[in-house]
């Protein structure tokens, strides 16, 4: 199934009676349903998209399908049980990247993912990640039996959040920030040792330097700098800037330039040693980010 056909509703039957419904179409009821759950799950002002933002990203599936010489597909998906009860949702950008056979054939920016409170503790996150990989291969018309796409995610950095932000997000989500990172660590997430900043999602928002950038189950202990550049170039242009041009010397431009000039791969840092440090209430004042802590105690 090629990318342009993904404007129709795609259905996947998963384990335990879970069904995934996915689309590229900004006018699909799947987006409305995804957003209802998303709106309950995400509260921090600079991490949030409004419905119009998601519509704008999905609308770029035409003009940006082959941008930068790569194939792209931005999708939203919801997950439901046999009775149609919403279990979770996700929005992601899939990008085909040809950097050689030793690297994954595609990268996924897992922009947002949530599991409804009533569905937690049932292995839903693993089901969602498996479905995201399969949907990405379908959308990009890549071999479904080959190497799995790479998944990249943003996570709140507990050492960069203010006390108010930490409390607000934890109270709203029902999951402590450190516990959330521990969940992702069990999923195979490792910190990308790169000074990542999310460009502003809209003109009324600010860039966000309070995030951890991580790769999930990436093969090896480092990410090829060119692969990361290509992934972020597509992600910034479509999911973040929504087709707008970054200002000269802007947040996106600086990061892409740094990766273009870089030869060594970007190291991946395990999360668990840093999480153990935080759980033990050891001092963190000398570390300005979770990435710095993960680098120091790995």
C-alpha cells in the first residue's frame, strides 16, 4: 500500500481484540477522536498542538510527500477494543531514509502517544509501538518483513521542568515524570546525546529546551549523524514548522547544521542509571539536564 492510498481509513487487528484505525486525512473522524483523548493527556503549553495544528500537518501529506528526496507520511491513529471503547491514540511522522543497508529503512517521529487511564497496565504501549512500525512501513511502501523502522520520541526532562510544570503534568496524567521515563526505558528507549531543542510549534508558542530526545530499540549504541539529520529535517519541516521556513539561524537550522558538520555518530545513553540516581534522591544540582546526568552516570 503506497502513501497516497493512506488517505482512506486503515484498520489493523492487533492482539487481545484491540483494533487500530489510522489515517492521513485531516478531515477524518479519526483525527477528531484522537484529539479528544489527546486533549485530556497533554497540558504543558509549549508541548501542545491544537486541532488546527494536527490538521495542518496532515494536510502536508500531498505537498511534502517527496520533500528532501525522501518519502513521508504523517498519520494519526486511535486504538479501541471490541466494543469501540477508546484505549489510546498516537500521531507520528514516518520518513523513508536511504542511508545504507546497515541502518533502518525509515525513521518515525512519535510526536504524541497516550494510553487512556482505564486501559493502562494491559500492555497497550507495546501494542501501539508495534502498530506504528507496521503502519509506517505500509504508508511508505517498504518491506514489512525487513528491518524495523527507528522510533524517536520526546520526553519531559524532570531536571528541566519547573516545580509547577512537574506537578501540573504529573497530576493531570496520573504518572510521575520519573515513572514515565522508566516505562520508556523498559520499552528500550535510550537518550540521544545531542543538545536537542524542539522549535516552536506555532507563532504563539516558544521553543522547548525542556525535553529529552530518545531513540527506542535503535540497533547499536549510537545513531549515524546523517540519519539523525535526515530524520530531524523532515520532522522539523512537517510536524513542527508545518511547511513554514525556519528563520535564519533559528532553532531548527542550527541543529541541522550541527549534524551536517558532524562525522562521528551520536551516542545513545541508557536511561536506567540516571533513573536510579533520581530515585535515590542523590543531588542533581550540577546536572542541567537528564541527558547530562545520563552521560555522567552511565
